[in-house]
C-alpha cells in the first residue's frame, strides 16, 4: 500500500512538472513570436497597418525566393510566386493562412509578377516569366488550379516586336475589370515599355522610349490602374512613379520627390483608393502615399512607412480588395508576409 502511494505521488509530481514545462514553453514561445514581430518592423507616420504574425500557418512551405503575390479577395486565396531549382513556382494559401496547394508546373521558368484577374466571374492567374529558356520572355495565363490557358509573347525569344508580340523580361501585368491589359516590359532587358492591350490582345497604345524624360522609362517595374482612368507605373530606374490616362495614354504627371533614397519597386492602391502602397527593396520599406483626387497629380506625400528588418527586400505587393490586407513578397527573407489594417487588428 505504501509502495502504491509512493508510485502515485511520483506520477502526480511528473505530470505536474510536465504541465509546468508546457506552460512555460508556451509563454516563452508566445513572447518570442511577439518579440520577433516587434523587432522585424517599425512604423513611422500614421500607423495604418500591423503585421499579422499568424500568417501563414506553415511558413516552411516557402522554399525559394518569393517574388510576387496576388489575392483573390472573393475566394479568400493568396497566390505566391517563387523561384528556385526544384521548387514549386506557385504556392496557394488561404487568407486565413492555411496552405492549400502547390503548382508543380514545368511551364514556368522564372516568375516575376503575378496578378489575379476577374475574381467575380471567371478568375485566372497571370504571371510574367523573365526566364531565358524555352518558356521565358512571356506572360502566361493560368486557371486557379495551375492549368496553362494562354501565352502572350514569343516563348524563348526576347524581342521588341508588337506583331507578333514579343517581350524581354516583362516585369508585371495588370488586368482591368474591363478585360484590358497593361504590361510593363523591361526588368533590365532591351525594352522599357508600357503597353496597353485590348481584351482581344490588340495593341491600343504604348510608351516605349528609354530615358529620363516625360513618358520615358528605365526599368518600368510595376503597374496599377485606379478608379479614375489613371495608370500608375513604378519607373524603377528613374526613381519615380509616372501617371498616364488609361484611355488615351496621355502623360499626366510624375512623382519623384518621395524616392530620393530608393526606387519604387511596386505600386498598388488600397480598396478605398485613398492610399498608394509602394515597396522599396533596397531600403527594406513599404510606404503608403496619399493618392491624389481625380484631376490632380501634384506632389507625392508619405503618410506612413513600414520599416522592415535588414535584408528582407520587399519586391512586389498586393492588396486584398475586401479586407484591405496587404501582402508583401520578400525576396531577401524568402517569404511573404501579411499586414492588416490597424482597425481590423483592434489597435
């Protein structure tokens, strides 16, 4: 009887010890995550966004350099494009952070920009491919599950022709709700072009001169269209954003004063069209600029700046048009991160 009581006491003591270790470990882990999240970024100016440390739930699925991200706000899906040998070129997560699928497609060499089009009816994923192999120098359209549907450009052949259409390291694509397509062609190749295509892929207008003048480009890297018929282009090599009329192609203005230290790499607008989100790779910043009202371009004004950790290198971004959550593709950190509006974070 005494022996049984002793065994019971030992068992209870061990269980209590394991419980204490578990609790301490959980607290330590939680504190570590909170500490890490605080040290990885800081905000200057107005606090508009907060890091969502719970997204994604399985970051170990990032196995390559993460170059782009695209959100289907209606289906709650996030597409992440990554590069590397023997890695899936596209990872699909839910907006809640669950890993859902990987595209192990052989038709993608080096993805650069990625865009989710027509979310409300027949969603497709468009990806620019800057590879130099037999599939490169193209823009590809995929089904949500990764089936190749269409290829724009001449696969494996860099060029400047408009008929047939050719690209040289196309950087990014933006597909408007009208079906019209905007492509910035020239991630360091021979072209420095902004091309607008109709729904049936006819060239409507183009700006294609390399230089520092009005409507000239040096490495146009990202493109977005707002609700007021304005096209915004991150003119990376010239450290400025240029603005055009989406219908006529006329030059409307330029922003350069906000980019003295580093160039804009990415440009997107928040759902309410109040802010423009810009990634700056070399200074490891994501900057929010005040979007001007219709009819006015004026000078750019920084409202908020998210300073990321050193060598994170934010490349391209996308915004959830439903929740306004911001997703950042980071090629230095080999990951994508989610930032949520501070009102949604309860801050």
